[in-house]
C-alpha cells in the first residue's frame, strides 16, 4: 500500500490537474470535416535528364525520310517514301570506337543545350586517324555532307558515352549501316533516337566508297548504291517497319532483345 500511495499527488491542485488530464485523454476525438494537405509548387525543382526532349524537338525519334545529298540543287533525289533513306555515304572500317566518333575532350558539351548540341555535330568523327583523308565534317561547319555512315564489324565499341550517337545525329546523320554493333552503342542510338542502326548481311564497307550516293529501302531490306549500280541485302527486321515508321524503334529493340525489356 505504501508503494501505491507514493504515486498519488500530495496536494489538491495537483490532484485536480491529474484528473483533468486523465479525463481528456479518454474523450474521443471527432474527425475533421476537411483534410488539407500542403500544396506543392509547380516550379518544384526536378532532376533533368542528360538529353531534354522538351528543350530540343530534334531529340524526338526521327522519322524515316529522304536525306538530300549536297548537290541536290542540280540533281533531284529519287522518290522517297516513309521507309527510305537517301544520301551520300561515308565509309569507315572495323572496330570504330566511341573515342573516334567523339573524343573525350568534347564530352563536357551538354546535348540539352542547343548551342552545345550544335557543336557536338561539328566534332563528329573528328577522332579518326589520318588515314581517313576525307573529313567527315569540314572545318568551320556544323553539319556533314554525309547523311549515311557505312561501317564494318563492332561499330561503336569502347566506352558507353551516349554522346557518340548524339554527335552523329547532330552532324546530320540519319542512319548507320554496319556489319555488327557494340551492344551499348546500339542501345544508346535507340535510346536517344538520333540515328537508326541497321545491319548489313555482307561487308558493305568493302563494297562502297566515301562519296557514293546510296538509298536504303527499309521495307525491302536492301541498300542501293547508285554510284556503282549495285544492290546489297540488309538483315531483315521482320515486322519492325510499321513500328519504326511510328517512331517506336525503342519498343522494337526491346521486342527483339537488342535491349532488355
């Protein structure tokens, strides 16, 4: 009993406060009629991706369209459809790595900045060795005269920089036709939507020459070299044609397993 008495307040005032508190604690609370939550400002900062589709409309997936060769003013291009590429090609060999496509010193350029995106195009393929006597982009220019790049095996190997396909797209490249691709380059090409990576059945890098005028017929899986008059088969893309024409190359790549779902 002594222990129990020790927890009871010794004066009347303290006892009254204790009882009032105990009574309030047992009184049920009525729910509020309106619940108000703090509003979030529409200007609340958010993390921006490296490539801003909203800032640069040209970062949307490019539709397949005709690419006009440099001398189009004097020679009209062939009729083009929604699944046709046409232009002058630039030919490279095997194992073209991303350092040759865009050297590391230019990776500070931010593609979401329109001016820096433009500069990236001027540096595309500037890392090629001196054995390539023809410049891909002329000094002082931002766009290349070559809208189609033809390569050999393992195109785009090396580091995983997404600047590589972005630089080619900024320079005006619409499509690359290679014997095979480094997986990460293919993935970055699809993810950025800058270029369309197509595969050849043979070594077109030994059949074509820089400056040849070519047409890629996606629906017929072929490349036509108008300069030599020869045609070459491309690897079939199955039912990807309508998907690509709708701007869904990313979905097609996932469907075919080129990139994980």
